[in-house]
């Protein structure tokens, strides 16, 4: 079945060290786009860095009411590529044909360049660029986010703390870190987990860790949030999902939470099918 095959393609989005890049580039804004026709454009620049590019896929028969899903890849803030999210792109195009898709790259962190605020600034730059072209390309400034792993963290943090225009109408976290002050992180003895935390400062203060934690930045105005986590994830403790769920409940923010007890940092088969069915329903309820 065609739909089911796409779920195995989506699994690519869970791979931390994705690779690949599209080779089409066009930095000039097109003219005379017909909103009745499907349109796609790859590697649109939104900044001077080579990583500051996104792909856009616009449905036929779109209007200024057409909603936009922004895809944010994972990779531990230091790796990954928008190509890792192509499985999501494909299933969205098939099952949500009236939604526009923006699949982004962002600048990657390294030993001398921390992820924050650089990668949050990149999401802001993407949104600002989209607003500058939405009349020419024809779509709305109502956005939903789907992020995986580090991309989920960035999607949550931007939507909760940096969305000054209240443009984020829903956000999806798939195995995303949410709280760097969680004892499961601060008291961990796992070198792999510690290596990720060190990107945010080996001697970072609690105040700073709260600043970069969606859990601590959530407010009653945060957008509807849907979350998916694996009970055997070696990098993301279950409390990263359950604590955010409980915090959103306290704030009265619409949210849904799914835990797959036997899954790790990604899953396939019936669990992945379940993820997409729940996510699709959530998108239909809060974005369209």
C-alpha cells in the first residue's frame, strides 16, 4: 500500500546523522506564480550561510489562507540535514494535500559555535523570510512545526519563547529534549548524554539552562502541542515528555502525549503508523 510505504521513508527523520542535499538552487523570487498550480522551489536562501536554506512545496489551488508546516530536522544540534525530513514531506503531500511545506536547514553547532541562540535566530529568519514572500508565493502566515530530536527542541523553544507574532498554531515534538534542568540530565553518568548537554555549556548556570528549556518557557499562551516519546530512548529520558505534558496541563495548554514503552530514539511499523495518524488528526484540528 502506497501510504504504508511512506512510513518507512519517514523513519529517515529519526536518524541523528542524516546526510544528503538537493542540488537545485534559485535565489531569485519568481514572478507570475499561478496559485492554481503546484509549485516547489529548493534551496531558497534566507541568510548568507550555506546552511541557511529551505525547500518549499506549495499546493495547487492555494490561497492566502493556506497553512504552512515547517519541518525541523534533528542531529544533536551539530549534524543532520533537511533531507532527513523528506519522509515527512512525502506523507504530508499525500495525506494533507492542501498544506504548504517548508523544510529547513539551519546553521550547525560545533566546539566553538554553540547552538543557542544561533539556531533559534535561524528559525526566526526563516519565518521572517516566509512573511516577506507569502504574497508572491501565496500562503498564509499561520505555521505549524514538526521537529525531531534536536529539531523538536528548537521547534518547541521557538514556539514557546520567540514567536513574537503568535504565528505558531501548533507544534509537534518527536523525541525532543524539553528540560535541561531535569535531574535525569543534571545527574546523568552517560557520556553520550553529557556530550549533548555540553553544547549548551559545560558550566552553564541553572538560569541559562532554564532559558533554553521549553519546559521552563511554556506559558498559557503556548500553542497546542503534540508529543511522541520512546520509553527506551537512550538519549531522551521519558521525563522530558511527561514533565512537559504535566506542565502544559497546569497551564491549560491543549496537548497530546504518546509514549511507546518499548521504543527508543525512533520507531517503525505499527508505532510509526500510530504516530502519523495521531499527528495528522492533530494538524487537521489545530492548523487547518
